[in-house]
C-alpha cells in the first residue's frame, strides 16, 4: 500500500512537472512570435520605433526580451510554486509592445489596428510591471498592502491616464500619419486636448515614480543585513531603472508624448540596461539558492552519517553562523527540542523566529538572531535541503515523548499500587483486626465473669489471637506503618527487630513515598534470603542502597521492573561471602529509561 501511494505521488509530481514544461514552452513561443511581429513592424517604420534604425539597438532590444523571458521561464521551472517568473515574461511582452504604436503596425495585417491600439495603451506600462517585479521579489507576491495600493495607482496613471485617456482623443490620420492604422480607442479627434491630458498624466507619473523611488530607498535602508543580501540588488536596480524612466518623462513633458527625440536614446539604453540587469540579478539569486541548497544538503548528509540526536541544530547553527540557534519541534502541543526540553518560540528583543513549513505542515521553528532568515529563499532552501533531517529529529522527539509518557504511566501505576497497599493496610488494621481484637477481649471478659474454665473458649481465644497476629504480619508486609510515618531508616531499624538485618548507615531524612517503598522492599527481600547488611546514602539527586546478603540466592522478582519504571538501576553482584545488591533510585520523576537515552544519543 505504501509503495503504491509513493508511486502515485511520483506520477502526480511528474504530471505537474510536464504541465509546467508545456506552459513554459507555450510562453516562450508567444514571446518569440511577438518578437517576430515586432521586428516586422520596426522594419516597416524606419525612424519611428524606440529602438530606431540601428541594428545594434534592435539586437539589444530583442536580446533583453530574450533574457527576461528565458530567466522567467527558468525561474518558473526551478520553483513551480512561485509565480515570479511570469512577471519577467510580462515585462518582456510589454517591452515589445512599446514598439507597436508606429506606422509599421500595418505589418500585422488584419490585426494592425488592434496592435496599434494596444501599443498606444501600453506604451509606458513597463515601469509599472518592473516595479511589480521588484516589490514581489523573491516570493512572487506583494505582501504589504501599501505596496499593492502603490502598484494599483501606477497602473491607473501609466495605463489609464497616460495610455488610455489621451488615446481617446488621438487620431493619427488627422495629425498627418496617413500610413498609421486606425485607433480603435478613438472617441473624438482633438490633438490639443490629447497633448494636455498626456502632460497632466506625465506629471502624475513623475509624482508616482518619485514616491516609488523613495519607498524603495526607505525599504533598502530598513532591511536587515540578510534581507539586503537577498533583495538589495534587485531593489537597487529598480531604483536606477525608475530614475531613467522618470528622466525620460521629464524631458517629454513639454512636447506631450513620450519618446521620439534623439536625446531620449541614452535614457532608452539606460532603461534597457536596467531591465537586463534585473534579469541577471534574478538569475544570480537562482544560482545562489542552488549553492545554498548544496551546502545545506552536504551538512545534512554528514549529519546522517553521524546519526547523533540534536545534530540538526549543530549543522544549521554552523551553516547560519549562529551558535545560539535553537531548533524546536511541535510535540504534544508545545515546542520542544530533540531532547524534549521546552523551547520558547515567541519573538523577543534580540531573538527572531522562522517557521519551517512543508506542504502546509509545520516541520520545525528556528529561534535565531534577528535578520538571519529574512530572505524567503534561505528559509525555502533550509526546508528543501534539511527537511528529511528535521523530520527525522521531530519523529525522534515524538518517540521520546511517547516513551516518557509510557514511563510516567508506569510510575503512576506503581504509585497507585502503593496507595492501594496502604489502603489495604489501613482497612486490615482499622477494620478486621480491630473487630477481632474486640472479639478477643469479649471472650476474655466472658471467661472472667463466668469464673469457670472452658476449653472451647480457650481454643477460640487462641485461634483469634493467632488470626490477629497473622493479620498484623500481613498488614505489615503490605506496607509497614512505620515506613509511612517515620521513613526508610526507621523502617529498616524496625525490620531488624524481627529479621537478621544490620543497618550500618542510612540517611535520616524523608524521600518520596515511592522511593522509600522501593528501597524498603529491596531490604525486606534481601533479609528474607538471609542475614543482610545494609548501607544507604543520599547524594543530592538519588538514593543509593547496598545490601550484602550472606546467601547465594536473592529473590528480586517484580522489583527489577519497578526500579526500571522509576528510572533507577539495580544490579546483583557475586561477592566472596554471598551476593551484593546495589540499587540507585533518582528522586525526580523519570523521563526515559537509561537504555532509551543511550540509544537516542547514538554511538559516542
């Protein structure tokens, strides 16, 4: 069943990957087709296009388009869950569309009017698309609400106010461009109104570009060092690109339309260089992420060779250069490390947290220096490379938690058994024993008042007395009252009055009831085997008892399981004159047994 499920998952993953390849191939085909159409339009309109008549500028334009589209497709294939690659493809398309509002749009044949109108509408849409790509890097999503408002305002200004509104009053044939296709958006031909509206829109566009540049510069200044390393290059390129775009808007403000002058060529080249630099920066981030993944994977492979618990923390701390880093796993409704110690994952001054999530499931939480994992790429690569190691340690912690819960339940069972023994002792002492003693006193009173000797009464009195003695012995065996009231040392001394026990040394203090009962049971079992010498000591966290028995055999049936459940250790050694039993009992509640701890620590 598991193999079938795994095979199905692999088939689904392969199918999704195939769909991504088809989509990316289709996107490249669309960009290639639009580039071919743009080349035909430019060739049919010498001197009208943004790239001009220069072969070098045309090669630069199409080379930048190819670079943007290629990096976008590669990004999409490398990170199928991230849609950032499509933004680069969108910029490439818009960059081609800026060349369509020219007379050569007739080269599009029956689509010439549509191509010309789209060129008028999107002639200056590249700055907004580029800003979108800058703000969405590297996750592909614009997280902050104010950035979304900023992009929406930019689309209204550049596409609506600067593209659509002037086009409503722009009639190319009436203004002398007899070779231009018709403007499908034309409402009424009015050149002066179109120019006035265009100047107003360019002023608004300049304001928007200035606000956007300030926002990017403030964002760069506020970024943590890790975030600046991840996004600083892209944001800096975005600022420089907007500077060039703003300069072109400024020099075009008087004439009422963007582009068309020789002095604009330098600004056009600057914008083209900015877009190419943006694509290269994204490509470099992909290469850096791949190197990052390899480094983490190498650490995880070395870690798996050592198979040491807690090694993931050491590996990630070394890779992130943060010796104080903590790794917490969600176990039993809390966050704990691999040794089940509780970890505080609430952000506080000087400490930040990063949650590692895979397919919607939280794997672990890292507590580290602020700014260390502000880069989403770093978090993603940690999850990708170290997921198996982190899952392994999380499962190890969950297993230890289950073992600890089992050990706790065993202790609770023992304590419940001891309570029941004490209850039975009280019931025997306060119930049956007291009634028998009362009956015995009644028989004695009867014999005294009658003044006669009755053999039957004497026999009954003897039987009752024997029964009382047996009950006292049974109650004392269940749980000696002196152990409950006075403690282990006094109980051992009381035991020496009826059995051959010599107490050499015992701490005169009280211990947890379950510890005292276990130690007393050991002494009682040893004394039942033969003459016993007892040594006991307390070292601050454990009670240690040694019983030397002058016989060959000591019956410890049931006691070893009790000691193991309490997290203690018991050992029987052969000595010259008999056996020696050594017992060590921790005073604190046990977490896991020694064997489990040794197995968890791995080979030393």
